[in-house]
C-alpha cells in the first residue's frame, strides 16, 4: 500500500515491522520523510508541467493529465477575485473598434458586442466550473510523449506537428470549458484553433532559445521549498517568485518567436494582445493552489487577472434570437457582428432576420450560413424562406 493508504498497524513499504526498536523506528521515519519529499517533488513537477503546457498553448490550455481548473484551485480564485454580481460585466474595451463591453457574458472569453473581436479573458468566470480533463484524454497525451520526443530528436517537425494536432483536437473536445465556446459549434474556428495551437507548440519545441528557458524553468522548480505535507504542500513564496520571473521571459520569448515563425497570423481570434494574460492564466492554474493566500493574491495582481465589473447596458439593444441555438441576444446600435453566448457562433448583424415559415420564429443566421435547422421546430430555414 502507499504511504497514506495503509492501515494504522501496517508498516510503510520497505519499513521495519512493529516493535523493531528505536533505531529501526528512526530509520523508518527517515525513509518516510524521503519518500514524502520525493512525492512532493514529483507533484510539483507535474503541476509545473501542466502550467508550462498551458502557458505554451497560450489560450488557457495546453493539455496534460493534471486537473486544469480543479475545484481546489477554483475555490482559492473565487475567494480572491471580486465576484461578478447579476447585471454586471467585466470592465474592458475592444482593442479593434474601441467599444466598451456592455452585454453580459457567460464564459471566460469576452467578445466585443460590436465587432465580435476577442476583447478580454475573465478568470473569475472561468473558475465557476470544473474543467478537469477526462482520464482518457490524459492517457492519450501520455501516449504521444515518447513519439514527440523522438520527433524533436530527429528534427522531424511534420511528425511532431501532427502529434500535437491530435492532442489539441482531443483537448477542444474533451475539455470544452477550457477553450473558447466558439470551438463547440463552429468547425472552421475549431480546425483553425487546433492548427494554431499545434504550430505554436511546434515552434517552441524546435527553438533552442525557448528550450533553454524551459530548462531554466525546470531548474527554478527544482529549487522550490515547501511547507505543509504531501497531501497539501505549500510553496515558500520567496522561492516561488524566481519561477514567475522565468515565466515572464518565456512569454516575451514566445511572442517574438510566434511573430517570426508566422504563428501569430494563425490565431483565429487574432488576439495577440491577450497572449500574456492567457499565458499567466495557465500558470496560475498550475500554482495558485500551492501558494499562501497573500502570495496567491500577489500573483493574480502581477498577472493582471484581477477584475472590475460595471453594470450591463443592454437597454438600448434590439432583442434577437440566434439561428443556431435559439438563444436571445441584443444587437446594439451600430454593431456589425456578435458572438452568441449560447453556442459561440458568430452572428452577422448586417443581414436581415429570417422568419421560419413552419413555426413563425424570427432569427438571425450565423455568419456565412444561408441555411439552418430552425432551433425551435427543426424545419429547414433558408435566406429565401423555408425549404
């Protein structure tokens, strides 16, 4: 049995039987401490592996067998961040058109109400649910690691890229809450997102400078000091901040690398302005649960992940219904496009609404769609009428 699963009268694995004498007891205790230290180090490395995958993946994701967005982490975030009250929305403005955010959001990915650009990321909203990956996903990731290492050693970018496409295709399917809701019902977006993530991972894996920073990060992690116990380890803050310093260097190096390798242009959200924030988010998911409360709050502040909320301003909008899922949304004056909060489809607000000839429902068709199944009665609806 493991150290923490054995019955009270059972000795630790490899330890002496009960009543073996004081000297044996001390040896057993020493072995127990060594084993605990080894397991704590393994846990820390695993948490860091998760964080590195998420940082590298940029979009609050990156695969891995650790529990991304686990509820213990979520509870700590919820205790630190200001909660959004009903009728409030995260304060932010669009970097594309300059419009302030006015309409409510139900996911962590905050899209512009006027042009549908990705504006911001709300960590508080993200941690409202558990986004732990399925064990089958973790097993799939683990099964690709040896082949990925071999591809890097052989300089085989194509094989490595194909492996990462498999990983990220599984990720958007099995951990949907950890990626933009646009990936759920928009195949074009989903495919572009997977290709973007795989290319970013490939660029990092084959760049010597980035790999040197990865090695530096691992050394920093090995230098961490812990208090508490294996079941609830706490990282000493003064040993942790050098890890955060290395992360900053990784994020800056990644930004330069993605530009030079043409990865930035592949982002379906065109959100280079959020690269650092999304990277910090992944890092925080890996470490917040292992930091004292004060240090955790400092980390969120350094990462720019604390929030401020303002009242929703939907009163001047025209109520419409999504032709993809039927959800109601508001088209604000002057808006040209919006992302449906219900299904993630991009709505073209410049086109006329369509009435279903079968049930009479009026809807806005998703951008690029000329025909949909009515979300209310399933009749086929086209821009020219019912078929």
